[in-house]
């Protein structure tokens, strides 16, 4: 991924990449393409959710009520649960398509709310320098994770 200097733009780019993967999985009739897509989705989505939880939400904590933060964490849990279900199912299994639709709906709600509400509030509350610093932290997190994954392989 290119080094995007604005944290909100970086997160929005990740949302688009995740949406693209889900669309590719949804429209493919090839089991191998779907299986590879799910593995890639699991990696990207898990990493994205982790950096939101560990970096983004703490950075914008002042803009989040306890109730909203709790709801975001509940959404993350549900997204991960459905993703785990998908990883266990064969792509030809009839339940696979239903789980993929459920994941698509969860992601659509989550990302739409973030981009329309939370990112707007964050853009108003944080300076360009703060957003750039947060983006640098996110890139560092991604770099470390990539190195760990590469060394584990």
C-alpha cells in the first residue's frame, strides 16, 4: 500500500480494498478464487479491525461516547465471528453464500457509518498534522505486521 499521509484517507482506502475483495468473492464461480479471496479477506479485514481498535479508536476517543465505542466493538466481534464461519465453510457449501451476504451487510453498515459520521467528526476535531501522525502510526503498524507475517511464512 502506498504511504497515504491522511489517516482517514488511509482507512477509507482499506474499506474500498475490503469491499472489492468481498465483491470478487461474491461474483466468482471458481472455488479456488473464492477460497484464495477468503484467505486474503481474512488477513486484510483482521488487520484493519485490529488497527482501528488499537490505534484509531483510542486516537478519536474524545469524539466517541462510551455507548458508541461499545457498539463499534460489538460490530467488530460480529464481523470477526461471521468471517470465522466463512473460513470454516467450503465455498461450495450452501451456507457460504448466506454468510457472505451477512458479512457484506455488516461491513456496509460499519464502513458507511464510519465514513459518513465518525470520519467527518474526526476531520473536524483533528488537525492535518494529527491525522498525518496517526497515518504514520498506522503505516508503522502495517509494516511491523507485514514483517511478522513474512517471517512466519
